[in-house]
């Protein structure tokens, strides 16, 4: 059993002991950003390494004045939302008790530029969303490069790992991109000449997408 698995088991045991049950409570996020839509809502345990799945799946957006509600177990969480411009808004170490939690996100909550709280490379308004659906294999690298570029550039995950079911989103300029993914075994998955427009692009990476000879 690795350290991360043990940590998750211990965390679950502590929550069970302190709450006496596993009943979920509402976590509500309201868009108070005036004229800006929210494109992503991330909720993560404080001990997790990545943000996990976007709770606004597909093409769903949270318009100004609207509320999204997610049911979670009581505990300590980090929260992050991303608006249509790729700006991030992050709360750390929020304790959610039996009454749940409500967050009305305002422009005053915006993270500083280049804040270490974001797991994205925000250089545009077009979301490229990648979800690990590889079963037992983790994703160790994600590279996204303009199709007319000469190299892949930096690994978007850095030192992070995209575990099964986790989602990574990058906001880039509208363009044509090549996307390259590498799993823990070194197998690769590539999509060429992907046209990315303001509506974004989503790739649920599966084993069937493995490159020939991988």
C-alpha cells in the first residue's frame, strides 16, 4: 500500500469517527462575477495532489447569478473556480460541517496572476479538457503544442499525476493543436491537428486511443 492510499484511508477513518456517519452535505457555488460565466468548478481534499474532475461537465457553464450544488462528505477541502477568461478563484482549507458550505464567488476573490494555487496554464479563453479514462493507468504527462510548432514544449502536469477519473483543463488561444499524453508505463496517446475554438475541446483518453506500437 503506497503512502497516498494509506493517507486517504486514514483521512476517511478520521471523518467517519468525527461525524459518526457518511451522509453528504451540500456545497453550493454561486456566480457573483457580474458579466463573467464560470466554466469550471473544482473541489479537492486538502491532501489530494490534483483538482480532480470539473463539476461543470461538458459544455455546461455557470452564468452570473446561478448556483451549482455538489454533495460532499464533511471535511476539509480546497475549492477553485475558473471563469470564461481563464481567471481563477481559490479557497484553501475550507472546513465543511454538517450544515454544508456556500460560496458566492466575486471579482474580489480572483487569484493573483501566476498564483501557485492554479493547476492550469491560462493563456487564452478556449478550454482543452483531458480526462484520464485509462482504467488502472495514471497519466504522467500532457503536452499541447500548436500544430505548426517545432516542439512539444513543457509538460502541463509538471510534477503532478492525473489519476483515473481526474481531469486536467488548459485554457489556450483559438488555434489548431497537437496533443500528446504519456501514461505511467511510457505508452503514448496522440491527437493531431485538433481545432480548438471558444467552445473548447474535450478528450476522454481511453486505452483504445493508444498510439500504434505503444
